[in-house]
C-alpha cells in the first residue's frame, strides 16, 4: 500500500490524503486492537463484507491498488459498485471512494448488517472519506440496524475510534451527541477508548455525562474502571453524578476504581464528594474491594480519608478479612489496615477471624504479622476449631516463632543475672490473651492440638502416678465443696441436708457392720481364690459391691473356664447363700429403711433447716456487704450494693404496718409472727386494740345515751388470730367441742349428724334475728328523736318570727329561707 502511485493521472490528486500514504496501516492495526471490540467484532465486519456480491474477486484488487480494473468491473453492475464502495471505506481509500461517488455510488449504501459507508469510514477514522460521504448526502444520524444490542451511529464509531477530526466533522453536520443515551452514548464509547480529547469535545458540544436510566452503567463508571484519570476529571467537572450505582451489584464509580486499584481515579472521586463508606448490594465498602484487589495505594488513600476499617459485609467480614489472600502484596495491605486500627480478632458470621483465614491459606507472613499486632490463637470458629489448631496443621513453621514469642515474656530488669539484686519480670499477658474467656483458654488450646513441641511446653514429660491420684482426689473434693456451697441456697438446702444426714448414718451403719463385711470378704478370698476380683484387698471392695445386687452367681459357679473351676463348691454355695440372706436381703433392706426414716425426719424439720441455711447465707452476704473493704469503694457503688438492704448501720430499726396490705418490707409470715408476739404482751394489749380496732359508736339522744350506747367493732384479721381474747374464745370452743365429742358416741349415723347441724343452724338464726330486732328498735328510736327535735325547732322559729313582726321591732324581717338555714344549723350542732 505504501508503494502505490496515488498521484496517477486517472485519479485526482486533490483526493489523495495522508491516511492512505502514511497512516493506513496504523489505523488498521489500531482497529484490530481495540475499537472493533467496542461496537462490533472484527470477524463479524469481515464476514459481512465478504458476503457482498463479487466481494472475493474485488477485494484483492482494491487492496492491491488496481483501481482502474475495479472501477471498470463495478460500472457494469450497481451491486458491484456498492461492494467496491464499502470495501473502499473499510480500507480508507478516499481517492477510490471519490471516483465511485462521481460514478453514482449511494453515500448511504449499507451491508447486510446495516453498516453504511459512513459507519465504516468513521470506524477506521478516515477523515477524507467522512468528508466525501457527507458532501454526497450521507446521513450522520443513521443507525446501523434495528437490533438493540448493536445500535450505533457514525458518531459512535468515530468516538470509539478516538478520531477527533471525524467527531468534529460529524457534529458540524448535525450529528446527535446524545444518541443512544439510554444505554451507550458516543461519550460512553469515547471514554471506553480513553479518548480524553474526544470526551472533552463531546462535553463541550452538550453531551450528557450521566445516563437517565436507574442502575445503569454511566461513562463515569467506565472511566473509573479503566483507570482513565483524565476522562474521570473531565466527567466530574462536567457534573457527572458520583452517587450513581450500576447494575444488580449497586456499585458506584468509587467501588470500581477501588476494585481495579486505580488510586488516582479514586482520589478524584473522593475530592468530588463520593461517599467513602457506601456499601454495594453485598454491603461491601470500597475499602473491602481495594483490600481484596491487593491495591496498597487505594487502601492507604481510603484509610487516610478515614474509611471505616471495621465495616462488615454480608458475611460479617471486615476489610482485614478480605485483605488476607494468596498474593504478593497481601502483607502490605494487612499492615496498612492494622496500622489504621483494624481488629485482628474480629470474627465473621462463621466465627473465622483474619488469623483463621491466614492460617487456612497457609500464609505464614500474614500469620506472624497478625500475631505481632495482638492476634489471639485461642479464638474458635462456630464449629469449635481454634486458631492454634489451624496454625499447627497448615503453617507449622510458625509454631517455633510463636513459642519464642512466649519466651520473650521473660526478661531481666534493672540488674544483670549475676547481681544480688537481679529481678526477673514475667509478663503473663501472652498466656492470658482475653480475660473474658478465662486464664486456662490457651492451655486448653495447647492440649487439643496433636503437636509434640507445644504439648511438651504445656505438660511435664515425667508425670508420676501419685500426681494423678492427687489430681483425682482434688477434683472430687472441689466439686463436693461446690455442692455444699449450693446447699446454702434455700431452694436446694433441704436436699443437701438429706444427703449429708443419710451419708453420715450410712457411714455409721457401715462401721457397725464392718466386721461382718470383712468376714465375708476374707472367706470369699479363700473360697474363690481362682478369681482375681476376690484377691485381697480387692475382696473387701468386691463384697461391698455385691451388696448392691451385683452377685454374678452364674459367672462364679458355672464358668466353663478351666482356670476358674471351684475348688470347694459345697462350702462356697453355703457361704454365698448365707451372704445373700444376711447382707443382700437383711442388711440392705435395713439400710433402705434407715434412709427412709431419716428422710421422713428431715422432711418434718425441712423448714427449720431451710431457715438455718438461709440465715447463714444472709449472714455471709452481709459480712461482705458491710465489711470495711467497701469503705474505699466509690460511694455510688456502695449505695447501689446496699440499696436492697433492710437494715444498715445507720438505720438500726424498721417500722412496719401490719394491717396495711401494701406492706412489703419483710415477708408476710414474719409480719404475722411479729404481730403475734406483740399481741401476747399484756402491757401492749390496749395499744394494740386501739390501733387495730375501728370503733363506730351509735349516737342517741342525751336521754338514752347512757342506756343504749353499743360499740360496734371491726377487728383486723391479725387481731382475730393472735389477740388474747380471741385465743381464749378459741380455747373455749375447742374445749366445748372436745367435751361434746367425748359425750357423743363414736359411731354416729347420718341422721344424728343432720340433727346436730340443724340445731346449730337454728341457734345461729335465732341469734341473728335477735340482733336484727335490736338494731331495728334502735333505729326507730333515733328517727323519732330526730323528728321531735325538728318539730320543736320549727315551732320555736315560727313563734319568734311572729313576735318580732307583731311588736313592730326595728329588727329586719327574716325570710323563710334564712329561718330554715338557722334551723338546720342548730340541728347540726
């Protein structure tokens, strides 16, 4: 192509352009690298062009520069003219295209896919071809086809080809800069090709930097994803929305920049107000994505802008979890996050900490780094697997370093080892990583893992048998002591008391019959010498075990083993039978009866034992609550601790109201007991009656006041139960009833019982009728007295009124209303 004589006499020199002589191969090469993939695939374009009529014969001639032969062949058929024109535009042959247009080529000719000559010329960035086509009436806003997936105008092609001259020419001829804005505009393809000059020109011409559709890809997303800082700056200055989210993932431009590790784009976005901690659909922040992408620059940028290093995604994982991956820069990202305050012990929703993940992926450097920043090897997953277990199985080379870290906790302070005043400081914080889980958590983790070096550190190699014996006895007595401590509580005190009493009695019982048990044990050791279980001193233990019913009769007497044959079968049977009768039947049943009797006795005194234990518990708590150790504590804390105490050293007494149902200072039964004590005292009998009796006196006339002045008393329940009078009445009732019962015959029939009940009912009814008659008479007397008073007062006032009016007194006449008021006031007095 470079050797062609483009200045031939058959062609006009004015149509020879630089794209044919010097830049044609460069355009074709660039076309094969990027632009063809943006709108159409290169193979699709070639297949469409080769499907044209006579394309296989004409295309080699065009590529070889045989323009005369091509034109002569194409003039015969209009279809061949179209084929030559499309190929000329595809190859950027402006001189050949000019000749074809003069011969009648339609400037809007298109292939089977709808791509016109102008599409192809813009796609290869041929400025001369574009000018020729537009001069001959090519449509700058024509779409390639009706297919929504590949719709494009010539301006899309020019922007994708990064051809600024073609873009200017098309816009000068009325090309729409916002064509296809709902999906992909020309600006979108310009950003996709990183053509900053084209982007600037389109924005100046009024191209919209955003997409009107919600959750669609905007040019800003493309620029941030590709790391095109210049395009990102131009779009942001043009007003692109940094909040726009894309697709189902709801990712912003900052998410894409962080995910691809473009620090410069991320900084531009942050400077223009991008939300640094905005989550996507998976609740991942840009810091999560930057840590996962191993982008140290973006991580440091986000951390310096105060990004949340403890944000959690859908799985509960922090950016530090995402930073622990198999990568060369993983330690750098982890180090940056730890310096920013990330927690190396933060678990996710499954209980995995960053240290778990680092051990699982066998990243020794990350494990050591996390340990240096306070990683806890005792933390466990939801399945109960500790970090130390993962370290031992996955990265065992870390174990010596960890043990060396434990040894570093011992160091010399102030003096040398040889000095007399030498002091050794032991830092136990490495053995107690977390106080909330206890001090033995690390030792438990050491015990669980099958690693010799660590287990040797945790336990001694030469453990004696007596140490196991002491350990077993110690554990037993510790839990036994815990049971007695629980017995101090009122709920469990009775049962613990039963256990201790029965145990003591059983021990006494066993000592009383120890000679009998020893006799059977020695006899069995002689008769069953072939059985290891009856060898001394185990024979005595075996005899005691046989008391529970574990006789093993068939195994002892009918064993087919030749080494276990009985040597004295008759004596053995007799002795075994005697043991069953005396020990298993008599002695065991005696023991059961003794235990049952003890339990019955304990149940009778259970309330007293419960109160004793409750008193002991209260005394123990009060000794702690009012001890001098709390004098140094804050006053607010002491006030909270002593808030529920009934008595304090400042208030030695309490006052209760026994007849008030709302009284709750002390229990009700204790109030009743106190009241009973007070009621039994003779000196306080009157005061008790005065407080607990409510007297309602029936008023009568002065003449009858001395005769009928009964006192109706309503006594409280406590007075009825515990006063002296009521107790005497109860005793008389019991005495009377007991005498009646003794006088009556023991075998009473139903008729006799009914007669007795009827007599009692009649007596009660007669008593009630007497009281009602007496009350009726009293009320009638009171009403008559009141009526006579009213009549006398009315007559007196009337006569006084007449006298005053008749004698002509200067006193002002009173009205009837005033007279009635005076009368009622006198009656009231």
